[in-house]
């Protein structure tokens, strides 16, 4: 009798372990290990610590889901309005991925570091969707609501973008498949470059905005009814650029024709830039840097007209230009407060500050000598730049008060013309043109 009771107790406890937990608003399913969505063996937990020996229903209803491991699904999954599916940064794989091999409908909030739609998969987004990494589409993606991809978009099959929807991609867009339909008031906005490869299709009547280069490769199919606007170069396009398309406000507000800098002498540099088109532009900002890393603002210039389809000329003089190589960039701010960096340039200003140091021989072969009188014990930083402004040598030496001599080994430097930058402490800077034979 006792053995029979013990056996019944064991069976009862084991059965309880597999019972589906009662769903409530506070319930959250969290992964403990990689696996499939429907697996009930060690993949899911309802307290974030121990396995629940359960799996979340494929249609959420008042509960949330947190995925911290690689999870694949083959059955249809629906995230209901008000519910959240979060794919976290931690997990069993270095590149956490959520792969849809069946059908997924998002009516709530979907956030993940990368997203893959498999060859048999279908994703319908009606809610909020943010992918903080690469989006790979091998199946069907239907954008019924806005989606943000903070990374590259690799499309290998079919995409539909419906009326009034904007798909924003902060990386590059590579189209090997097709944008089956880009509805009239819909847009694809790409911060990087857009490439439509041979036999790939861009169809519909909406608009595509590209901040970088736009390429329609030979053999690529582009519906002439799809408007386009590119901030960089374009090639292979069947129609002229049209930045006044249905999604004009999403296009790059300013298309720059040129940005140049000219030394004026006396420690001054004149900066000129010309815009080809402007849309809702507020003002330009010019910034300067000595190292291409930290930039400081040196002035603002208001837009001539705000919106213009004809070239507009602008000028700003840097009254306190750096001696030697300096780096400038022009930024644009539109009426909505959005900011775009349009172009970077380098300007060499040979207004020597003083003969603080001697650099010899010049021209030189393999070795450069630097002599100077140090004021106090501090560091000397030496940088060598090529003609494009790229720093190719960066060394630091300790100097002492009094006479100092440094031998700089530059045997690996290719023959040519360079600029040597010397920083004495934090305040004194000297720039000299050097020639390596």
C-alpha cells in the first residue's frame, strides 16, 4: 500500500512539472538554452531561473517573451497588440539570431539584434519592429508598419512595403531578390549605399532615398515609376533623379555639389560649399579637427532659401585656422532638427608658427632627425600624414628641458611627399612638408 502511494505521488509531481503555467499579464517566458520555439525540454522558463517544461503559445495573449539564445520556429507565431517580443544581447551563440522558418505576425513590439527570415519563412509586421543588426531575408517580408534596421539589409527574396510605411536602414541595402511592391506613399530610406544586383527587381510606385551611392547594376530591373534620390553617386538608373517624390521629406534634405577650403594667409582659411538641391534646410554647421576624431564648431551659416532646386553658394572664413593640416566637415540641420554630415575635407595651411624645431635632412632617405629646445619635461607627439590627410605614422617621445634630438626611423615609408606634425605638450603645434626619396 505504501509503495503504491509513493508511486502515485511521484506521478503527480511529474505531471505538475509539465502543466502549462497559468497565463497572466505579468507572465514572461524567457529562454534558458538554444532550441526551437515549441520545445518543452529545458528551453523556456517562466521565472528566468528554472525550466518550466513548457513553451509559450504561438499566439501571445497578455504575456511577453524574452529570447536570450538562438531560437528557430517553424509554426506560425503571432505577437498580439500590447505584447512584447524581445531578443536580448546575451545567449548561447556569439551572433544571436532569431530565425523565422514558418509564419510570424507582429502586432506588438519586436526588438532584436539580428533577424533572419528563412527560405520558407514569412514575416508580417503590423506593430513596432527594430532590428539592431543585420536583417537577412530569404523568404517573404511584409511591412504593414514602419520598421527600423540599425545595420545592413540583405534581401534574397521578396519584400512588400505598403501605403504610408517607411523602412529605415542605417547600413547598406543589398537587393538580390525583389521589392515586389513599393506602394505610392511608401519609402525605403537607406543611410549607406543601395545596390540592385543583376536580375533583382525594384517594383512599385513609391520612393527610395539613399544617403550614399545608388547602383542599378546591368541586368537589374527598376520600375521607372519608383522615384529615387541619392546623396552620393548613381549609376544605371532608368529615370532622372527625383527628390520631390511622395516621400520627399525622408530624402536627404541637401545634395552637395562641392566643398573646398583655401588658405588665405595670416592664419585664415576660406571654406566654400555649393548645394545642388535643398529641401526644408535650416542651416549649415562647419566643424574643424586636428585628428579626424574630435571636431569643434567654428561657425554656422543659414540656408539661403530653405528649399531650392538650383545651386546655392555659401562661404565661411576660419579666422583662427590651425597651422599645417586641418580637417573640416560640413553638417546640415533641417527644419525638423535632423542633422546630416555631408562631406569631410582636409586643408593644409603652411602659415608656420615658429622655428620651434628643426627637421632634417629634407628630402630624406629612411631616417628623419628632429632637434629642438624643450621648455620643460613633457611629451612630444609626432604624426606623419600622406597627401590625402591620412595619418600613417603616430609616435610619442619623452622630451626634457633643454636640447633634444630624436631619430625617426621611416625606412618603411614609400617614397613621396608627406606632412610631419609635431605636438609639444598640449599647446604648441608645428607642421612641416617633408619628402622621402
